[in-house]
């Protein structure tokens, strides 16, 4: 049995030391550039869009002492979620064109506001799942066994899972819990739609499987097939199950 790529087989090492990089010294790794710079750069081996970089769900935040201190930071503790970190970097890495974000091969992220500032380092928990922010690119399975929050089991096509996750990631009402989705080391997908502030957890899980020999005929109202048709949860916005009558002989 092989070890999943984001679960190291060796004991975890001590987190990198941000003070090993002095002011104005080049940062190691591939540059991550924010959406505001998309029009100025094309992806290449040494730079990629911030939205395309893999972010884990949990990070440890470390601050260097060499250089000016940046008073801004994501969150109020030594740990930050990958979703919040990506959002913070997107807003903070456009400071007069002087800020810089880089990710090394071990997925450690380093941010520096200006060349004279100290490095802010974000060390990922590599055992944590990867944040899904681009369902079409990150969810690649052809079929999934989906477990509902009520522990029911259904079989969905990959495109149905991608559509459901895209629905979860749409912004909800202000100050209400956002939906989220994550990809585990086994390629399973966990997702939850945005909900009411007082609602309980409502998590779905989709495990990749081999597709069935046939999906049958689709519903004429929503286009979903019988194994994945679920009007009770409104994924398809379909009131019931109807199929087109077979052609006359």
C-alpha cells in the first residue's frame, strides 16, 4: 500500500524557521500572484495564479524577527484555515506591487509585504485535506458513492458532484456560514452547503468508485439519472421523478 502524497511516511519535522531569510534576500519557491495581476502575467513553471495553488485546510502561522514587522495577519492565533489564508493573501499581496508570496515544494508558503519586511511563514498540516475552490479542475472522478447527512447512500456521476460542490461554494447571505468543500488524500470529497446561523452540520461525503454499467434514462425535468436523483435535498431543484416514455415499437 502506497502512502498518499500529502501524508508523509516519516515523522513530521520541525516547522521551517522564518528567520533564516534576511530582508531583501530572495524568497524560495514558485511565485503565487493574486487575481489583480492576472492581466499582467501568464502561468509558467516559476509563477502560478494564487487560485490554482493547492491549499490545505490548516496552517501554522510563524512570524520572522528579521526586518520590519507587518501588523496585518490572517486570524488572531497561531493557526489559520487554508480558505482564510488564500483570501488574506489575495488582498495583501497587491501592496504597491512590492508584496510577494511564494510556495516551495513542501507546500510551505512565505509572504513578505515589502523587501524590507520580515517573512511571514505558513506551514501546512499535510495530513489535512486540500481546500476545493475549483471543482471542475480538482474533482476528477467519473462516479462517486455519496453519503448524505442522514447516512443514506446514492451513486452520482462526477459532473453531478462537481455541480453540487459549485453550489456549496456560492456566496451566501452576509454573516451566514459559508459553504465549503475539501479533497482528502483518498480523493474523497467532503462538502457542506451554506446554512442558517443556527443550523447544525450538514456534511456530505463522496467517495470515488467505478461507474455502473448503465445509468438508465435521465429525468425529463432536471436531467439527472435515477441513482443520483434526490428531490428531497433540492440539488436538482426537481419536484419529482419523471422519465420520457420509450419510443413506440
